[in-house]
């Protein structure tokens, strides 16, 4: 039972991390208050897919990075996406604090 709950939590976190969070943070950086929430949601999904493709290409295409990171593994994808999300969040917070 605990394994099933952990699997469900892992799937939900993965969906949010892969399909929403990086793109949403990027839309916060690029479009301050210029778009409504539905447009922001659709753009965040599209931009997240673009970021996912970029991460996959950077992990698998470059032989130097593949030799260092071990290629495309689940752990590497999590680390790259979390790192990109943290960087986008820090850029957003910096821009918000600079505007005040």
C-alpha cells in the first residue's frame, strides 16, 4: 500500500516537474503581467516541453556530457529539471526584487 502511494506521488511530482514548472517559471520571467492565467498555463506547458527536449538533447547528444553524467537516466533528468527550475526561480525573484 505504501509503495502504491509513493508511486502515485512520484508520478504526480514528475508530471508537474516535466510538464508545468519550468515553463511556468519561464513565463513569469518573460511576461510580467501581460497575459492572463489561461495563456500562462498553455505557454507553460509548451515551454516546459521545449525545455524537456533541450534537456534530453543535452544529456544524450553531446558525448562529453554523456560520459560525465552517464547519458539519459531518470536521476539525471530529475537533477537537470530541478536545477533549471531553481535557476528560473532565482532569476524571477531577482527581477522582482530589482523592480521594487
